[in-house]
C-alpha cells in the first residue's frame, strides 16, 4: 500500500520529487475538493498525508490513520487541521511558511491599488457599455501616496507589505504583540501604535495575521465603526478575521469607502451582498498563486515527507 497520500492536485514538481525518491504514493484525482469520506478511505496504511489548505483534517479523520506520522500541509496556514488531535496521536503537522511572502505582499498591493483606483470597476464598465470619453471629474479614485496605511500584523508578510507601501510614499502605522526594532521601523517608515489608534487614523487597513481563536472576528461591527468612513479594508490573510456581515452593513451604509478581499469567512462561499457592490474587489484566494511560490511550497512538503520517511525531523513543525 502507498506510504504517502496526496489529497489535492499539486504542481508537477511535487510528484516528480516523490517519484525521483522512489516513494510509493497515491493522489486524489477527482473533480472538486476531496470529501472527508474519500480522504478517510485512503488512510488505513498511510504514513504521510500531503494535504491542501482547503482540506479539513479532523479528529475523526485522524482516527482512520493509525500509522500516520506526518501531515505536510500545503499552505502557510494550518487552521484546516485539528493540530491538537494530531499531537495527541503523535502526528507531526508542518506548513509552508516564508515562501508565500513575496506573492502575498504583491497581491495585497494589487488589491489596494485596484480598489483605490477602481480598476475592476472600470474593467466591468469597459466590458459593458463603455465610456463616452475622458472628462475632468469622471471615474475618480484615490492615490496611495500620502495616505496612512494601517498594518495589523507585522510579521514577514506584513513587513513585506510595509516595504512596498513605503515605496509608494504612504505613511505606515502598525500593531502587533511585539514592536519592531528602531532600525526596522526606520527602514520601513513604520510607526508602532495600538489597534484602536490604527483603526481611527488609517485610510487603508490591511490584515496580516493568523487565524486563531483570539483573532476570529478581530474586526467586528464595533471595531469597524471606529474606522473612517473614507477608509478601505484589505484582507489577504484569513477570511474569518473579519465579520463579513458587519462589513457588508458598513459598506451598504456608506460607513466605509470600500474593501478588497482575497479570502472569505465561509470560503469558498462569497455573499451575494458583497458581489453586488461596485466598491468591493473580490479575488479567489490567490495570495500565493504564483508559479514561484507554489513550486517552493511543493518543495517544502516533499522535503518534509522524505525527511519523515527517512527517520529525520521535518522543518516547520507547528505542533511540536
């Protein structure tokens, strides 16, 4: 029986690496996402499960995998896995951090610019009725230069966003548990503050932190009411960081200028209310959807798989 099961289609480089190493593996090739029943049916003798961020691995699924040693999660996040149950069963869980940083930071900037300059709204216009010609007050947006960008979460991705925002001559406020060094703050042009001040003063708020119980609905109705009515909200981190129903109300009541989202609270579902708003940019969770990032993620999961099969310690264990 295969030692390794791959629960989603991965870049060809992942299969090639496993084949080169002579690993006996099987992979899901059905349409859509794998079901829990289908996943469980392949785990009786599996030692390593390579799974995508979109695949839940519950305690019930783990119970069907008595020989499992590793879940190599293909994604920087791991909220799809019951890591506590995995640890109790002696199963290591790894993720693929760092390699998504550049791509996610670039997508964040793309979302900012798209909503500020009304890019997707303009694209829809041009694919429909079009426009009658240039005019001084037609289709006005806003420049990023001179704005205050509030970054909630100044880890690797947050800092990569700050570096790019700084190049656009924007002011940066940030908040997180630990303040950066003075040298890092000077290099990024960033000022440390508390979340309440950041929300009150920022023209654009962007989220870059993991989803854990303490960050669920970090931006709820109360938090969003403290933001400027001219402010924009960006989320390329995790959908449930935002209370989407509260966000929709803020937008429809014109208490926020707009939003740009790459992730969603009930992903892949997106509310029809958000879809109906012209001042909302929606993308299908493409934060790290580049050839470069996805190949680098594939290398991490295959390297970790080979390490465990050879009795070695994998990298990026999240439940050790």
